[in-house]
C-alpha cells in the first residue's frame, strides 16, 4: 500500500500466532488502519497472525482500508462460529468437567488425551472448519495475482524441521492452515508432497523476509505471547502454558539477537551501512493483559472474549501511535537488549 502523502510513514508488520489471542492483533490492526499517516509495505505472519494477514490483504485489495477493517471483523466472527464445530470444542471432557474459561480437571484430561491419542486417531477424517471458512472469506486467487502487500506466511516442515515461507504468489488456504497447524490437535497439512506444522516452532513470526525483500527499515512486531512472567510456574497448567510461550517466542528471540548484533556493528562503524541494513524495531504489546490469559483460552474463541481482546488491541495501538509515531523512520523505539537479549 503506497504512501499517499509526504508525511505518511511506511512500516512492515510482524504478526505472532496465538490462537484466539490473535484477536488482540485484530484490534491493533483495526486501529492502525484508521491512521492515514501510516502505510504498510510488508507483512510477515504465523498461525493466527497468518489469518489476520490474509484477511487484511484481501480487504485492502477489494475495499481499501474500510474493506480491510470489515474483512478482519468478518474473519473473527466466522472463527467464533466455526469453533462450535471444531473437533476440540466442545469435547467430552469439556462437557463433563466444565467450561474452558478456567483451568479444571477437564483441561488436564484433555491435555493428557492429546499426548496419548493423535489427531489421526481422534479426528480421522481431518475435519477442520477453519479451512472452508478461510476459502469463503479470502480470495486467494486474487491475492496471488494482485496482492497489495508483500506477504510472508511461515510454516514448519515436519520432515526437515526447516522453516517454509510462503510468499504472496504462493498464498492459499492450505498454506495458512499449515502455518496454524498445531500437531497435537490437527493432522499435518500436505502441500506439494511436503507435510507442515505450525510455523511458530521456527518463526513466530520470521523477520528475515522483511529484511531481504522490503525497502522500509521499520518493523512493528505485534506481540501475542508474553516474553516475561515474574512468577515461577508450579502447577501443571501454568507450567504447560509457560513452556508453550517460551517455545513460540524462541525463534523471534534468536532473530532479534542477530538484529541487535548487526545494529551494534553498524553503530560502531565495524561494517558499512551499504553492506548491512540497519533495521528499526518497534513493538506493540499488552504484556500485563496477555499474562492473565491461560493457554486454554487460546482454544476458546467465544465472540465476547474475541471482542474484549479486540478492544484491548485498539487501545494499545492508540497509545503506541501517540508515543511512537514520530520515531518511525528514524530510530528503534524499544531497548533490544532489555527486551530480547
């Protein structure tokens, strides 16, 4: 999306995955789309972030900023509807032991079940309502031919363990589902003879496609998974939740360490700016609010919950624009060492 005025600043967006918690990014994007001084060049995304990414691009293509806002709203409302028919919700444990909203023995039983019984057994027909929903919500053929953004969707190759980045010309509902395929819940997604799992294992999200393929040096990371928790987890639910967060933040932490290293070399004139690109990193996050959410709520896309996260996202983005917009294009707005190293 090209800049429309001299004061417009162009950024790249990096969207993390996080299941239903991705509705936080919906709210952030909804607010950023209201900001006419802000334009977007590249967008790298994983899992729920990938769903946000293709909805945003589709909406921009068919209806500009207003179309993008509508497409994101339609997507998450459809996600809420589709979840009623997903193989993991409702399930016998939920019905017997209570609602997903708070940890219970039912949650633990379901966690144990997914470790003992694979999705090839409890979901042999590979039912995934989100796949059909995506095909209905997004014109992937149109995006392949005429995408308004440089899109990069990450998935993990099951056999090689390497990251696979699907570019705009390769976009499909299957690619997005590959990026969002949690191996304990869904069968691996097969694309061109290769099997893929959730991209969060290798890139949540991957930053390098933006460095190599975009002119804008500004990267705005929309954080879903908390980086820091002050309390030591001691019960089973909290331990599983923290393991999940650390696992899905690890690839981003490694890339940020590399970016900080290169930035330091450039600042010390150890390399020239012509040979290495100095990236400007920014972050939109609501750590305190996201810390209060359990891992189980990622699998609970009830509409009231999604709308609450959307509102938190909008408020967070509004504050970020007030404090950070003037820094775009000139400096990194966060302390990379304190946050990521």
